[in-house]
C-alpha cells in the first residue's frame, strides 16, 4: 500500500486514468429534497477509525479524550487514536475530541464499511479574550476586530440555568475559512442541516468559537429570552462576493453538523447577528448536494489516508481522507463543476483534475495515479 508521507512528492509528475465507468450510488444514498439540500437518513455501517489530534502548531496532543458514538479512548503521546470495528454512519459519522486548554473538536466524515477510516483534527486553542460584568453586560474585541457583546443580566450557569452574577470570562477564537489547513480545523465539516432539515454543503464567510466561564470555572450560557451579538470580520478575499444578509449556523454538539439558526447582516467588512447560545458559529451560504465517491489507487495499491479536496468555482471546498482501500466519498455541491486535488502532508496538490458537474449521486470508479520520477 502506498501512502503519501512527505512534501517531496510535490516534485512528482502524475497522470490519471479511470478504470471503471461512472455508476449510480446504492439505494441508501441521500435523496434529493426540497429547498436547497438533500434528505439524508442515518445509514449505520461497521468500520474502524484511526486518527491524529494536533495543536495549532501541528504538535501532537496527548491524553485527549476521543469519542465516537458510545465508544471512548484517549490519544497516545503521538496524538494518535483508534476505534476497532464500531458502528459509524455512512454519510455523517462523527468523532468528538476534548482536551483542557482547547475548544471541543468535531470531525464529521463519510465512513466506509469494513475498512479503516482516517481523520485528523487540529484543535482550536481556548484563548481568554477579556472579562465582562454579567450585570452590566458589555463587549470584547478579538484581534481581527471581530466582536462579542453580552446583554445586561443575561447570563446563567449552564448546569442549572440559575442566574449568574460576577465577572464573565470570554474565551474566543477566530477561525479563518480561507486558511490552508481549514480541513483539519473546521468544526465538524462544511456539511450542515438547513431550516428545512435538508443536508447541504456550506461556503463560509466567517467563523467564531466562543465559550463563557464564571470565576470558579463553571460553564455559562445566555439566559432564555436573551440574545448576545456576534460580529464576524469577513476575510479580505471574500468581501467582494459576500451577500448583504447571510444565514447563521451553529454546531450541534451531538452530531457535529452545522444547524441553521437565524441570520446576520453585512457591514463594511463584517457580518453581525444575534445568537441565543454559545458554541461554534458560522456565516454560510448553502448549496444543494449529491454524494460523490471514488477509489484512488496506484500501480502499487491503494492510496490510503491522503487528503482529497474538491473545490467549486466560487472557491469553497469540501474535504475527505481516503480509507485503507483508497476509497473516499462525501456530499458535494450539485450541478457544479469541481476541481479534484490530492494533497500531500504540506497541503500542496500533487494531482489535479476537473470533474462534473453531477446532477445525481455518482461513483466515478477507480482512479489510477501513475507516479513518474
């Protein structure tokens, strides 16, 4: 089996040929729904998951708690973990990672049955931005001029919903959707459930992680009937295409999927909107989806555990790692031309090919990569 392990492969010249014809995916595939997405029913499969957890400097995170369904393990001193032969979901399996000093990590992926799936998570550091008096309310600013505003007398203790008084510690981090390593950082994936309960893919224009804590470290939340205000600075490369209003999305703490909740309005270089709780928040435009899959191999065997990127004409991307058989699949935008890239460990493309557009769920078959030194 051949695995890309270093950046030297960027000097390779690669060609590709399809070894089988395109075919429709099996009947358990997502079915097209109304609105802007597809209805995706749970599809249990048995499979193995291995993965790696790193910090923002790519150092391994040891001793992190990793959960997949009812299964729990911890990362070793290399940041590695493994679950053998557990129940996953074909379209939206989720791995959840917790470690002191970091925001909770989520990775949503399409699980292959009877093979070893691979995921990688880069945990977001939990940075104290400032303190706000709970009774008076107020605001704190992040380095990029994003902003968090709490209402007066609007904070409760999360565990018992009792009113909280005193200083509120605001932990927050900006997540740049245009960063090169967004595939490892993004909470969950760029997959969400819209207001019509349809599964969609997302293009982000700004993302924040926010957690509130009390003086004794207790977890805090926004009180029922109150709202906080979030300001998301739009990355400079996205400002010219940013719509005047945009849906807001938060991460579901059980599924790892983004859930549509409210909307935000554009200012000069930012979006601003009201939220009723704190989590990861995201400003996104959604698109209809189909399920696309392929198996990537070389003359030596499957190309396993490598990152595959699919990019739309608007610049947004979907990501997935090949499993131990070289298979990779996931929800991608419907009726749009796509660019497929196989990336090395430095997030550099070692192979590029144009695909689509596809109007239905499609398996493009086995793809043979020829490596020529």
